[in-house]
């Protein structure tokens, strides 16, 4: 009986010991998008971009169709984008500096 308990404890210990949290990839660009989820307005804060970094931001819907593009976003830029006419759902912001692209997912909630 004790041997069986020891094997169970050892098996539990092995399964718990092998669980590692997934690695989180650091963000490529320092552009904050909030709130997430949002209802009508999504805020974009580029205060943390390096001074010489210029990015473009493209909003893409779930069908992979771009519908808003904002060029030449620079460090210190802060603006709101009104998506009140868009349906609720999942959207992607493609942030591109010309050589790399980061994709941020945002969710437009549904008002009750």
C-alpha cells in the first residue's frame, strides 16, 4: 500500500514538475492599445517608441480585410480611433516599422 502511495506521489510530482509556463515573447514595438476590450473608441499610445522609430498601424478585421491605415506614427503620438460603426468582434492591429510587423488583437464588445 505504501509503495502504491509513493508511486502515485512520484507520478504527481513528475507531472507537476514538467508543467512549465509558456514563454511570452516580448513585444517588438512599444505601442499601447487600450482599452481591450473596447466599445467605440480604441486609444493608441506611442509614447514609448524610441525617438527615431516610425511605424504604421493598420486595422484588419476577422476576414483579413484592412479598413483603416495610420501612417507615420511617431514617439509621443496619442490618438483615438472611432470604431463605433464597426460590428463587435475580433480585430487585429498590424504595427509595422518597415522591417518587422507586430500584431495586436483587440476585441470590440457589444453594448447591451
